[in-house]
């Protein structure tokens, strides 16, 4: 949906063109209000602010179109692929930590295999957030809070509501 809006704004609204030929099913009754909003100064300010914010995110979530719900279907296969490539990951036992890790993996366009960025793994050693997740998991097991209801490794490390790579966390 986001890509579609981007296309409508940049290919049509900002160029004062009509998309009706390419998108016959588009309800044109809303087009004028869409265009006025898309070319407004407020829209441009918001857009610039979002671009700057997105640029600051050094650990973006890469779950794809299906979001975390879509990742639920494939995370175990991707996890196993990552563990084969990065054996240190095998020490992470927490399911949500594993899903968090998979959500940061990038599909290599050449090999079609998932890889982790250098900010997460360096020379086979966990770094950054992955190291923090692993250490927190060990700490929570040692003090006995790992199995407590409402205690979660990812939430403890990343923060509540910040698991999806937001820069405001």
C-alpha cells in the first residue's frame, strides 16, 4: 500500500497527471483531495522528517510485506539457515530473541541466503543487540526471572514497544 501511495504521489500528483488510464479501478472521487494533501507544505515537512528519522535507524526490521505475522511462518527455516552460517547463534534459546534476530537478517541477492549485518555479528562473535539479548537471557536464567510470567528477554533489552526497529526508542 505504501509503495502504491508513493507511486501516486510522485508519478501523478506532483506532476499534475491523472492515473486513471493505468489504474481504471481507482475511485477518482477522492483524487482531488489526495492531490491537494500530497502537494501540501505539511505533507512535504512530514515526508522530510520521516526520511531523516528512517535514515537514523541503524537496526531496521526486515520482515517484509507480511510483517511479524508473516515472519511467523518462515522464521524457523531462516533461523536454521543463520545458525549454519553463524554457529554462535545456536546459544540463543529464547524464541523471541531468535525471531528478533531473524527479523534483522538480510537476504543476499546473489546467494539467496540470509545474512546478518556487521553491526550484529563480527568475525563470528555476537555484537550489538544480539550480544545484549544473549547476555540478558543468561542473566535472567541465573537470577530466576527467565521463566517468570511477563518477563521477556527482548522487552528487557530493547524496551517495550521498540522491538520493530523504531528510532524513537
